[in-house]
C-alpha cells in the first residue's frame, strides 16, 4: 500500500494509466477523472443541454469505459477515447429521451436558470463584484447562444472551439469525415457571429465551468462506484 501511494501517476503514459485503472487503482482513477471531468462534461452537455443529465452521463461513461479499458490500445489519447465513449452515452440518452417524447423540450432555455448561480465556481481570480457580474453576463450570453445551435453544429463547436480537439480527433470521435467537421465548425461560428460581438470569442474557454467542488464530487462518485 505504501509503495502504491508513492507512485508518480502524472509521469505515466496513457497506456500505463489504463493498466492501473484496469486494476482499479484509486490513484490512477482519480488522476484520469480529474484530467477529463471538464472535457467530458462539456461534450455531454453539448448533446443533452442539461447539467444533471450531463453529469450522470459522464459518470456512466467513466464506469463503462473503465470496465472495458483493457481494450484501450493507445491509438488515440486516453482523453479522446473517453470522449468518444461519453458522446455515445449522451447520444443514446438523447435518442431515448426523444423516443419517450419527454416534456423537457425547453431545456435549452431552462438549463440557464439552474446553471447561473454556479457560473463563476472554480474561478482562481479575485475581482470586484461588478467585474464578476460582467463576466457572468458574458458567459451567460455565450452559453445561451451556443445552446441555440443545431445539435450537430453545437457538438462540433464545443469539441473544436472550447475543448480545442483537432479536426482529425473530432472526426474520429464522431465517425464523420474531416470535411464535415470543418463545415459544421464554420457554420456554427457563422451563426454565433450573428448574435455575439467578435471580442467575446476570447472568453470561450471560460464557458461551461466545471471545476472545484463539481469536479471533486464527480471524481468521488466514480471512485466509490468503481474502486470500492
């Protein structure tokens, strides 16, 4: 046990981390989740447009991915591999929701009210109340605008613009041609420019924050379910 606690997990390759996760090593599971929580949450949200549903989809995707992680061959990064799993999980949930004709058709608007109070969570800066309010307003505008994008455009936009995956990585995750990724990304940006001023683009990485207590809570849930 003492030896395990001294392992430098951050120096491990993706294949080494996958091997330790397969052995249900809590240290490896914690590092992998902490590295990927925000990225996977954003990918799930871009499909489900609901915070709670997105978190639940990410947890399920982690558990499914970790159960089958011995199949990970390192052909792509572990982050890309996990993102593909959470996208499939979220798409499956969205299809099921549509089949049930859920009454949550207005989620793209309602989710903002649930999300607004935690928009600035995890911020590392101390700023004036006026400055924090202004940034929260900008982020709210961005999230509302992105939520209104057509489903295929929104997912590609979040993966490319917010998460900064390459065109090839997004094409691999979604199983579509690279040309299609480029086209959807371009059209998403064009639609957003109709609603947002160009100077807002530099705060994109601050949208959909998922850090601090949110990240810790999700990691704790996965550890309890997978390593207990």
